[in-house]
C-alpha cells in the first residue's frame, strides 16, 4: 500500500509554486517537498488521506475488539500476550513504514502516528511497542542499513521479530552519550561489553539496535549503532558479544539524537491517545451520574473543566500532527516535535487527573480504567527525553532563531 498524504498532487497541476504564493523570487530553489506543503496550506491539520483514514479505522476496530479484552489480564501478568504481538504482526502494525518488498505495509510516518494514538486509547503498553518498533528500530535500519541488512532485518521485523532500542545505562540516562558500553574490533566483528537498562520490550525482543562506544578515546564521537541478534551466544549482561555494525563508526551519537527527535512524536501520539481514551471513558459517566437531581455534566463548573481539557487535547493533537507532517515534508521539525512531546505528556497527566476527579470515588478504584491511564501516562514525561530536556531543546531553538 503506497500512501500519499493529503492531496498535494492535485495542486501540482496548477504549476503554482509556494514561492509565487509567498511572493518570493522564482529563482529560489524550492524542492518537491515545498510543493507538498503548498497542498497542505489548503487543508486543516487534522485532514487525513483516504489510506490514513482506512488505517486509523482499522486500528481503532482492532484495538477495541481484540486488544481491549486482554488489557486487564496483561496488566495482571505484567507482560504482553503472545497473541497480541502476533495480532500486531498479522496486521502489519510492526512494519508500518517498511517497504512492501520487505513485507512491510509501505505506509507513511503519519500512519504510524495515527496507529500509536488509536492503540494508546486502549492500551498504552501495546502502543509503545508499536511506537518503538516503527519509529526507532525499523526507521533506523530503513534509513541507515545496507541493502543486505535491510533484506535480512526489515523482513524479519515486518514478519515476526520484535526489536528493542538499547541506549540507556544505569549511569547514563539523560546524559546518554556518557555510556560505558564499548565495542572492540575483533577481526571482522566487534566484541561489545556493557549493560543496558530500561530497555522496553527487551523480554520479547529478537533484535537489539544497540549503542556502544567503539572509540572511547574520542568521547561521544566514538558512539556507534550495532544490530545485535538475541540468539547470538553471550548476550547477557557483562558478557562479550559479537555484533554487526550498522552505522559508520562514531556516527551513532548523531543518528541517535536525530532518530529520537523524530520518535518522540510517536510518544506525543501515545500521550494524546491516553488522554483521549481516558476522556472518552469518562464523559459518558458524567452524563449519566446524577447529583442534586441533574447530570454532573450539567454543572457549569464541570462543563468549564471538561471544555478546557477537550481544548488541551485538541491542541496537543494539532502540535503532534503538525510535527508529523513536517517530518514527512522534510522540513525542520525539532522544535515542534519537542513541543508536541512536552505538551502532550502534560495534557495526558492533567486529563487523567481530571477524569479521576470527575468519576468521584469510583475514579480512585482499580475497577475503573481511569486510574490505569493515570499510571500509564506518567512515563510520558520521562522516556525519550524528559520534559526538562524537551524544554531545553525548545529554548535552544528559540535562541538560535533570535540570534541568527
Ligand atoms: C518505562 C521506561 C521505558 C524506557 N524505555 C527505554 C528504551 O526502550 N530504550 C532506552 O534506551 N531507554 C529507555 N528508557 C530510559 C529513559 O529514556 C530514561 O529513563 C530517561 O532518558 C531519563 O534518564 P534517567 O532515568 O537516567 O534520569 P536522569 O537522567 O537521572 O534524570 C533525572 C532528572 O534530572 C533531570 N535532568 C537530567 N539532566 C538534566 C539537564 N541537563 N537539564 C535539566 N534537567 C536534567 C531530568 O529531567 C529528570 O527530571 C525507558 C525508561 C522508562 C522509565
């Protein structure tokens, strides 16, 4: 399935460039992506292509009918059901942007964002698996892998292999490039020594995209990205391991920062999914529950809170979709991605807290989903760059804009 975002191609016929719209010189070297943006100028940010709508609806149905019934059991067991992981593979949700020649769905970045949002409305843990696989593991191999690596790994990632992204260590979290894990050349292979921490889905992963320093003397400029098969001998903490390098030596720090900038839009999508899911689960209760002989929704002070939260969710969604469209249009997006992630994480937390309040005593009970959403959303302000780091990124961009 090849997806085109919105309807930019129709506008190609008009031969009007974005330069003419903006009154700029025709000599400006605008690229095809600028023409894509011209198409976007006429559409609301929430407009989706036909294929994006189909995918969103398909995922929504799948999440409600097949994931939702398993959420409580998975939470009790503390792990994802194998059948859910299989379901994700069968429906192409772990290889959304992988090209069809490797068995992927061949969709665009926005489709990944919509998928993560829809699944998060039902189960943010399943959504984070989908997010990391698509926006980090698949994306890194898709963009940096050799033809041989793509054939070998993308085919597996689209079909049956969960991948993990292994960067964080006990002593290096926000300061990720202070990592101690190192890689030493051994003939045509590398031997990697070190340990990682907080690696999502590592219990079920068959492949690790792992950062290690191949030249510690060069500091962070020695960081290199390796593909590590789980079944290679010696893959336990502190044991040596033979690996296959993916990026140019010492380029891992640049790639990591770049991919995390993009993947945090996926976390923003997860957070708006959580907020919307919690909101959707709560509003019907406020319409039904009566106090003082009227639905609690009808109290003006309740309505104002509800309207404020709905507006904030909408703002977070617009920031997130805009960041995703900027990625697709190959335009600068770092500031917008950081804003989306920071804001969506705040909105998700506030939404969940408010929904618990609106449920009264029931909101405090484990029998209702609101308290689970509340627990699930908290990590949104921590992983893939804490809120402090998003704010620093935004401030750095603002400084650059005003200094230049
Ligand atoms: C559930 C979960 C899943 C995760 N999944 C993965 C994964 O799949 N792969 C992976 O590699 N990692 C993963 N992580 C790790 C995650 O990215 C880190 O926890 C995160 O980057 C923060 O690092 P830290 O925990 O070491 O906190 P620290 O870096 O110690 O930060 C502690 C506090 O200090 C603040 N702080 C630190 N430095 C600065 C600074 N320069 N300016 C201002 N404030 C600062 C932080 O904002 C934070 O508030 C996961 C974490 C969790 C909790």
